[in-house]
C-alpha cells in the first residue's frame, strides 16, 4: 500500500502551511467556581498579561470572555495556565462538556492544518504517476504474436 505522502508527491501536490491557523479566531466563555471568592477578577488580570489574547469580564458572574487566534493559544493551554496559578474552573457537568467540545474542535483544527491537502480532483493521476515510476513500467516481454489470440 502506498503512503499518502508518497502519492501526493508523485501527483505533484505541494502542501503549504502558510498561516492556516491565523484565520482561526476563537472566542470562549470561561466559567470559574464560586469559591474561592474573587478569583475571576484575579484570573482576568493574569490573562490580560498574555500576548495575543483579549480577556474581559463575562456577562454572568464568575465568567470571563476570552478571544485569541488558534495559531497562538488553545483553550487547553489557557486552562492549564490558570490551574497552575491556582484558579479553579467550574466543574459542573455542562461546563466540563462545553470545555471538552471546545478542546476537540481546536485539536481537530490544528491537526487538519498540519496534514497534507486532500486530492479531490484528478486522483487517478496519483496512480498513473506511481505506475510510471514502477520498476517494470508498462513493459510486457511477451511477443506480439503470442499476445493476440487468432
């Protein structure tokens, strides 16, 4: 079985990673536990110190609104940073589910950005070019008179 990268090279496909994630803007609402008191404001100050990240108080109590580009940050990294600083995120079932879904989406976007382009049109060219590079090519040693049945 031919590896996908080999097939793409043979078909002349070049994959370019030209700032694909720069256009991936993320906006999330981070929910914090109600205890310890005042941690939302302290977390806001901590997040505002991070470059390429915009953080502001959310509409609801104990929430922050964060905006960033996926090329610079991920929600998982931000949560790990906050946990390292001693902040406690909301651990209700709904909040954990929202975070897990956001992690899945961001992981998928970053993985797709680093994978080669898919061959959508002219996928048969992969096999044509692969056959041209095959050691025996399209050569048949059988004499012409034996190939044709009369």
